[in-house]
């Protein structure tokens, strides 16, 4: 990633430009970035359901 | 329904209101806890957060948004777990120093089940990358880029100044981007 792309990504994160204004490489980085954080922070339904049952939230 | 009315229902112990609260916040809280809590204790930690919410809701005065109050409880519970692991780690180190038998000593953080049950390489790579960020960096990314909270709310939840939220988030994102590049995902 070059300096210009880094600048574009910073502007994107700051909400100054939209995703479709990014070049292909930046779009790819954003896509991977989103997938990684979504996957990492996704939760296990079994844990959510177990606690729901224990707390009688059904 | 307004937040005020919803809080009123929670204070009246309305089971539907608690069910709604759980369905909305449990997955978000899970993500917060993941920053601090070992995989095999996440269920207990999640339960503890909701017990604190149930017990504390009558004391909620509405000085902050309900979500801020809930996230703050989750962060506090998470940090308690993290401190517990740190204490165990320190005890292990003391033990190691005294006995000079380090072959069977393993810090709790190293026994994290997360790393034992995951089979898919891609997911393992994601874990490796994310765990190179520190707790605070991951939490900032989670609260802003996943949950979409405002900088002000993040500042309230994490109890750090607004400017610090912005600058640390900037560096956390940059660090993650660099880790993605280094991992040759692109």
C-alpha cells in the first residue's frame, strides 16, 4: 500500500469519502478488514442460547 | 418505544423487556468480553454481565444512554477476568522463580481454549492477527467499526478522553491494516 492509498483509507475511516470512491486495492483491504473483524467478533449461538436459558429469558 | 419507556419496563421486571434487551445486547457483549475473557469462561462472564444488569437496573438514573451503561458493565466484567488471569500469571511466575521447575508451568493465557478448538486455518490466521492488537485496540475497533458507536459514547464507555479515542483508534486501524498486509491476505 502506498502513501496515497493510506491517505484514502484514512479519509474513508473518517467518513470523508465513501467506499465506492476508493481504488480497487483499497476496496480489497477494506473488504478483508471488515471480514476479519466480523469473523473475530462473531459470537457462538450456543453460548448465547445457554445463558438465555439459565437466565430464563425465553 | 422510547428508551425511557423501555427502561421503565425493565425496572418493572417485565420479562418481555428483558428478553428484548438480551436479544439485542448479548451478541454485542459477547464481542466485548472476547477481548478479555478466555473462551471457556465467556459463558460465565456473559451471565455475570446480565445478572449485574438485572440487579442494577433500578439504580440506572438515565444520566447516560442505556447502551453506554450496559457496555460499561461489560467492559468492567471483562477487565475483572483479565486481572484475574494476570494475577494467576504472576503467581505462576513466582512459583517458577522459587522452584526453578518451569517445564510444567503454564500461564492461564496460554491455555486459552480458543487456540485449541479452532480447526480452520483461516480462522486461526484471523485469531493470530487480532491477538496481536492489545485489548484496548480491539475494543476500540469493535465499538466503532462493528457496533457503530459514536466517539463520545466510546469515550464514556472506556473512560478515556475523546481525543485519545480518536488517536488510538487511528493507530489501531493502521496496525490492523499492516498486519493484514504482512499476513499476505492481499
